[in-house]
């Protein structure tokens, strides 16, 4: 058995409106069945055509397919189509009817496709019907994305089924979604009989009557978070043919963590770190950036920002209008000049620029459009600042040492003399993260109760005002319940 939509990757989104794409997938499934003729039966996640389709709908099933004796047949179409958070399945798929149990070597097997195990009110309806029909084993083909705490939820719903259950989960990354694998086998009593690895592909043969050793215990907390972000960067680069990554290494904790993640995901030979010191940069920032690059064994370049900054200042002085109180034009210009140089390196050498913003900055708009928001992929955009700091300390202890100055310095953009960030991130980070879970921020799920006390009004206004920036942000790797991206559809205009 293989995971849900293993042929196309999950989710294929609006590629499913292209009949040429769908046709090629169906042909590939048929060829695979022929190639496996004479072997054991195979269950895999793929596509099937529904008998009827509404107008302007692809008319497809998200299907569990049985490949046996050279034929590819529908074993079970997904019955429960999620329409919350990042899931928009009714746009492309139709719910399938219940199908008869499979007979595999004389054992009646009930087949579930991902959400069919997750309906509230456990055990859910598809599980109840499989049990009533006499199923002795359940098989679940899944593409369940990683998020902190997801594995415990999967185990809870699987154990509620009350039958031996084999759960095959996707592994890898698809745009902002990360799939952790961690496939497992449960006995009828809910005990885990077998684990497959997290964040890496694996094939195993399991005898349900006499299971082998338990297998690797899944990582927890910061170790799991680290593995997810590494898998997200690696999968995005590999699947999009991006042979290298560029990181602007400022001497701060965010960029240091992104550099460690990229070096682990891609290898140091495919990473270029760049320091862009300005007249306001503490010399220790550049020194520790160079030190970290040496530790990682990656290429390092230092490009002074002063010549471009002076030219921009001279040009801006001739523009009409005098600066107003709180004017940040010259600060933003520096951030955009940094982006200009980093993107020029990407243009010249290929690859992608990895963004170094965190969730707290993105939420409050404490970031510059076309400046420090530049990049293709944002590994930290779903991590509040306090989690970035915790993960950086963990990575420094377990992956590669981060200079002490980087870990201990006050956060600063170094865009003016003696600048420090205007937030107590230990307080603001959790408060903003909690606010995102309220007022419809759960991506189509019921909002959680409002904060008590509520988020500071000024911060709440900043959260709203920054929406237009987030519409222009890089792809944010999703690791939590709420992420900026396809699961959070807030309008820019709220008048």
C-alpha cells in the first residue's frame, strides 16, 4: 500500500482542471498496473473518474486504487472531503459511495482515504460501516501534513477505530505543506506494532500476526520541528529543480537558523551565505556571520552596502517632500538595497533566495516589502520569534554551533544607530499566535475563544494593516495549526 494521491502529489490543486494532466495520470496508473502484473495486489492513492460531474467541475474521485492481475480498479473513493484550513477538496473532487470490503488473502479489509478516518464523533461513519460489514483490518491511505501535535491526533483517531489498522502517510513536501511520513501499524488494542521513519521514504514488510521490532520512535517537539523544516526546504528545492540557495546572513538568530536548515537540507556546497554590512552594522554581526559560514562549510561573501546606500540617499534628497515624524524611508531603502544584491546573486548564479522573516514579524508588518520580505521560500514564516529562538538554541546544541553573540544579542534590523526591535517577543509572539486562532483565523475551522485579555489594540491594528504585505510574501512552510498562506484567506480590504 502507498499513500493518498501518490501519483500526483498532494494537493495537485487546479492542475486537475487540465484534462491533459488528468489523462496522463490515468495512463500512468494503468501502465503501473500492467508493470506489476503477476505480483501481489497493490493499493495506492490516485485519481478515478466519477460517473457524473456537475458543470465546471473536474468530476474526479480522490481514490484508493487496487492494482491486481494487470488491472487498475477503484477500491474506494474518498468519502469525506475536507474544506477547511489548507484543504479545498470539494473544488476538485466528488465524494464517493461506500464500496465493498476487499478480500486480501481471505481477510476482509476496509479501505479509508485520509479524512475518512478523521470525521468528528469517533469512530467515524466510514469506520463504523466497515466494522458493520465485517472488516477485520483497516487500511488508511493518507496525505496528512505535518503540524506540531499532528501525530498524536492521528494516533487518537486511528485507535478509536477499534480494529487493526495500517496507516500509510505521505512523506516529503509540496509547496508549503510538509508530509512527515511516520506511517504506523496498530493492533486491535490500539498498541503501536510498527513505526516507519519520519521525514524519509521507507518500505517495509509487516506480518500482522507476528510484527517485527517496533521501529524508530518519531521525534518530538523541537527535533520534530527541525526535521519538518529541513524536509520542507529539501523537497521544495528538489521538486522545483533549484540547485542552490542564497541566504542573507545578518548575524541575527533568524538568518543563522535558516542557514543551518539550508545547509542540512541541501548540503553546504549548495548554500551561499552573504553578509551586507551597512554603516549601522555592528562589526560583530559580520564577524559572527563569517564564523557561522566557516562552521557550516558553505560559501560566504561580504558586500558592503555603503556605496549603494550613499547613491540612494543622494537621489532621495532631490525628491520633493521633507521627512515626517517616524519616517522610515531611508531605513526601508537599505532593506531594499540588501534585497537587490541578494536577488542579483540568485539571478546570476541560479537557485532561490531563502527568506528569513518569522511569523511575528509577518503578522505585525514589521518587515519591508521588496526588502526583507524578498525570497521564494520562507522557512520560518510560521514560527513566532520565541519559537525561532528556542529552535536555534536546540540546533546550536544538536546540529552545529551558532555563535554566542548571535544567540544572545537583542533583535535588531541595524537600519539606524543603536536600533533594537520594539517588541518583547517572549510576550508578543505567543499573543499574536493566539490571536491568529481567533476571529476566523483557523482557516475555515471554528474560531477559538477570544483572548482574555485581548491583544493590545495597537498590535491588533498592525495585524490587520499588514495583510497586503502577506499577500506578497514568499511561500511559508506550514508547521502549525494556523499559517499565512492558502489556509488563511483574509481580505486586504475590510471597509
